[in-house]
C-alpha cells in the first residue's frame, strides 16, 4: 500500500465508554480521541452525544492535512494489526466506504424500528433519543427506500465533495435526529455521491461490522 497520511478519529464526550488501546498497526497513522479533557462538553448548548458528532462529521477540519480519515465509534476498537490497512483497501479508489447495516435494509425500515422502540417505556432507545424529529426528517428526505448504512466506523478521503456531504450530514443530525444513520444516505444523495461511481463514488462493505476481526465492540 502506498504511503498516505492517515488519521483515526474517535470521540468519547461524556465518558460513556472506557477507552481500549488499539493494537499496534501495520501502517503508520495518527490517533485522535476527543473527550472531556480536550473537547469539553458545551453544557449550555448541547448534550455530549450530539457534541461527539462534531468530530465525526468534521474530523477533516479539526485535524487537517491527512489523506485518509477513519472514524471509529468509541464503543469499538481496532484490535487487529491490519485493521487500518483493511479499511483503506475497502475504500480503494472511492471517496467513502461504509458498512451495510447488519439488521435493516432501508431508512424507512430504520425509522419504523426507531418509532416502535421509542413507543416503549424505559428502553435503551427511549432513554437516549426520546423527542427526536423522525417524522419531520423522513418528510424532508421523502425517500424511505434509500439504503441504510452502519455509521459505527467508516473511512473517507479529504476532498471538497466529501466535506460537502459531511456538512449535509451534520445538518440532518443537528436539525432532526442524533441517530445519524437516517440522514447519512440522504446526505450522500444530496451531494451527488453514488455507490461504485468513479466520480463522487463510495463503496459499501458487505461484511457485518460486528463479526469481523478488524473491528471489535468494547462497550460493556
């Protein structure tokens, strides 16, 4: 693999997860963890879960100068020496690479699932995401058949088109719903990204991100 500058970014604002060190990687990279020490929670304007989406969407701006940016939720860790190398290979010549969602196929299915869970008392989803504007978001998207991707870990190049798409994604996260998987496919569509295209293209990783050796869930 040709030498490229790679940044791996994660965020643990609110200290929801106990950080787990990554194993040494087979390619050079720089790791950036945004937490309450170097990215203090803006307690008067947003909750920690929303603030964590800022480095998720704007890592390219917060730590500029890299060719590749790999986002990894703080609930996961890179525990194989070739994890970063594998992600770069999944990206190939495209601008983004995302995992296929392991449970549902479309954002319409995801919205229906979330609404069902939110109607239940005392669930994990309700405790975190009650009051989010699912119906309003789906009305703006107006395309429930858009494919659903998992946003737990993804890789991208630092291009103008990618920056535009990530800004559009942030709009949906902050405007409607902190569960960012609903807004991601729409942000890609609005920014003219197409799966497999040579221009403004992205790849979809078909493996289940919860069952590969390159990414491990570490949340207890």
